[in-house]
C-alpha cells in the first residue's frame, strides 16, 4: 500500500487519510486534543517511579522541541491522559515519537518484547473555549478516581499529574500553567485558590462520558462538521464579519445600542447580549477568548462562562448570526 494521503484544508488544517478502515484524524495548528493512551490488554505501562520519571522527561523534551502546548496530564498505572494543543508539528507525529521512544525504553528495562500500547490511542478533538477548564479538571482528578490518592489534599502532593505543577508544588518548564491560571484570575495566588476550588468541586461529579467518549466532536456534528465549521468561518470573514459587525447584529437582536454591549455592568439584558456576542465571536469567527477579554474587560473565565450562556440562548431562542 502507498503512504497515507494528506489533504490540505483552509486555515492550515490537515487530515491524514489512511487506506486502513479507520476514522481519520483531524488536526490543525492550535487544535486542542484530549489524548488517552492505554496499555495493551489493560496491562500496566508504568511499573514504578523510574518508568514514570522516564516518561515525563521524554514527554517534556518532545513538547518543547515541537512547540506543542500541554495544559494537563495524568499518569495512571495502565494508561495516561494528555491535553495538548498542536504547535509546529502534527499531534500524530508528537505521539509517535513519544510512544515509540517510551515503549523501546520500557521493553529494554523490563526485558520484554512486543507491543506496549493498544494499537491506536484515542484522540478527541476539542472545542477549547467551551471545554478547556472541564478537561483540565477531569484529567487531573484521574488519580482520585483510580484510587491512587484518596482526596484533594493528597492530590496536591501527587507528582505524576499536572495538578501538582499548577499548584506550585512541583516545577517543570514545559507545562503551560500560565494560560490555565489566567482563566481564573490575573493574580497567581488568587488564581490558584480558585483553580483548586474548581478541582475540588469536581471530586463528587464522577466520570464524564462527554469528555472521554467522543462526545465533544459529536456535539459539533461529527468529523465532517469540523471542516464545515472552518469553511463557515472563512465565509463570514469574506462577507466582512468582524467583532464590530457581530456587535451590531447582537444589538439589533437584543434591542440594545452597541455601546451598551461594550459597557460594563450586570444588568440582565446587557449580560445576555454580551453572552451572545461571545458565543458568536468564538464559535463562528474563531476570535480568541483573550481578545474578547480585553475588549469586554472581563476575566478569561468570565468570557468562557459567557460563551456557554450564549450557546444556550442561541439554541433556546433560535438566534443565528447569519441565515444559511
């Protein structure tokens, strides 16, 4: 068989299409992936701390070399989770380097042969602005769910998850803790306090199938919808849509002056208008939450909540940025 065909989409999206009967992976610079890798036949892939430290060193080196951003990670004896944002190198290449290198090292150390991991890791393409906080929490709570540590206090000290790095108990130079903490507050101390409270709140929530079973991509209509979303974004840009034009659309929909949308305040109508603005800006135009944070003088976590609120408003009321 020949090599996989690579299709180049607009906005630098690429999709490796294999001749094998498998669902192709979709990736792009800036795409966010929740990656789950399990040992073959549920066997252990980390026997001791030497294995774990070897894996972490290898992961950190590859993350830095490929300019990939890592927001969360967690090691469990028979699997691991990563939350990665594609940088200069496709995630498939990053993972191939990581898994191959670690498997060779592990097999040599433990005098074993054959495959270490399941044939194909699970990579779930995620909508960053809606799910980043929940994914960070879900991934970092894995040691509690797996009964490796008993509670949040013990998790604070467990060195084999990114939670400990965010809390400042362990340091590394490859995990992007700044972006995560800024979603809570600009002050490091306050951000860590709010982050930990958010993590603790999730202890009682249990497993989220929507964060592990492909629910994220299904919520956007499947793989074909990802390409459709890219084309929609470029279509809107071609029609001259920007943040100001979205504000005009929102003001007409909510019967408010555009200046009232940008003005600070917690009046219900104004909050709803800002939420709809954030939703359309992020989902339809791909405007970053950081840019909206500057324009609206809201925290990143405030913008994230506004996106979710705007999504519900749009669905409940049938609001559309454009009629297709």
